[in-house]
C-alpha cells in the first residue's frame, strides 16, 4: 500500500483534535510537534518505544518548568537535575532511599549499602596521602565485621578454671580482639602455653596487645603476641582470677 500524506496549506499548522478540543496533536509550521491532553497520555507499543533526540538531550518538564534532563555524553547516559536540585530515588513506599546531593555527596536515606561480591568494597583510589613516605599496596575497603569468639586453653596451663568470653572487630585486613578469662583461676606457669581460637589467622606480621588484671589499666600483667590463631603470653604472670586483654593484628 502506498503512503498517504496529509498536509495543511502553507503557513498553517496541522491539528488533530477530539470533538471538544482538550486532546490534540499539533504538527506546526516551525517543525515542532505538540501533544496536548486534558488527561493522561499513554504510548503503548507491541515493540520498543524509542526516543531519538539528535540534540542529545531529552528534557523533562512539569507545567512548563524543566526539572531534569536525560543527556548523551560520548554515548554515556547522563541523568542531570536542574541547578540546586537533587536526584532522589524512592523506595516502593515513596520514601527517599538514596539521594545525590547538590554538592555531589550521596546519602543512603534508608536501608544499607550492600556489596554482595567477595573482595569488592569501597575504593579510595582518588589519590594518595601526601604525608606518607610508604608505598600504598591497596585502596579498597572490602570488609567490616563484628562478632564473638571463644578464647580456648592451649598447652598445659598450671591452672585454667572458669569461663572465657571474646569479641572482635575486623576492618579490612586489620583485626582487634577483646577477651576475658573470668570466674576462675588462670595461671600460665610458663610462656610456652597459649590461648587458641582467634577468629582470623595472623599472617606474617605479629600482632601484640596488653594483658591486665581485671578492669584496672594500671595492673598490667604483660602482653599477648598473636601468631596464627593463637596468643602467646610474654611473661608468666602467676595465678590471677580475672584477666582482660586487647590484641590487634593483621591478616591477609
């Protein structure tokens, strides 16, 4: 079937309208097309709906006021709000879930920032610390974790009675453990005994932390040295009924 063309006379516009004029399509002499509706406008296609703007911008307006633009920049999709306005992504209930602030900050308004892929995280590769004289070997924070562990007797302690508790915090490849030997008597008898059960194995660089009697920081008994999944005392502190310790070490 041959194409059919409907054209108005010169200098006139082509207008398709419903019987009361509230909905119409105008093909104007200046090559613009205006769709006007007193209600909603539905575009329904059995295939794709294609928006092709050779000017690279698809402008979004409300009541004639522009509030954003979908842009093409070097074939990249750019979503840009108007000056001093934010981009807000809402959850299904209509509340803000993520906001891109006008200064470039990104705020997670609700929920968590979830990184499901192993060894992926937050990259700090924008630059290096100008004060450091070392060599950076990594810029990605890929883990944070808190939990509990159970300090266990290792070797032949002279006395090990009571209960033990432990907590830990991991930030990247750095781990700090806290522990307490309580409600009993704990006597190493030598420095060849150890505490086993560290939540992560120390690798290469030995960690160290202080051991104190009870809650008094002044009553320092000595230190624990972290190696593998064990802590070794550097002194035989004798018989103590309440031992607290904190050790930081590296693994990776």
